[in-house]
C-alpha cells in the first residue's frame, strides 16, 4: 500500500514536499516513482529513484527544481518541489515497481491514491 501526503495550495515560486509511505511489502527493494495527472491530461512521469537511491530520473521540465529521495529504513519516498509553477498543478501519484529504473508508467505495478497540488499564479 502506498499513501501520499503533502499536497496543497501554494503560490508560484513556492515549495512543497510530498511524501509517500509504503507498507505491506518490502518496498526498499523497489524502484519508486512519482507521476502526475493534470485535469484533462494523461498521467505523466515526474521522477523515479532506484531501490538504493543511487539512480534517479526526472522529466526535463522539473530538473533543477524537484528532488526525489528515499529512506528505506522508514519505507518513505519524498519529492521536494521548489520554484513551483502553475503548470505543475496536478494530482501527484506515488508508484512502485520491482525491476530497473524506468519512466514508463505501464511498468509500475503499485499505485497510491494521489495527493493534489495546486500552484496559483
């Protein structure tokens, strides 16, 4: 089970920190990712981190602004989002997969319910 938290309303240029708490299995062995879905759009990849944390991926539009991290001791994955823009507004989903690091959502087997992020201009 994956449970996201930390979403909310923030002004452009502000910051939010999303967290994903994992339970029910050993997610420390899993690649963990963040995806987002804006109204009327498809769910898209945001970032992912390897099971040891040594490898990360980001979509181009968030590079330099977002940072993904994980703490396997507490089964949590975080997404620090800085310099937020209105186009970052979406529901953000945590996801997990057992395998290699990838940005393709079809390879993620476990999903949270999402947390909403709204960035006002």
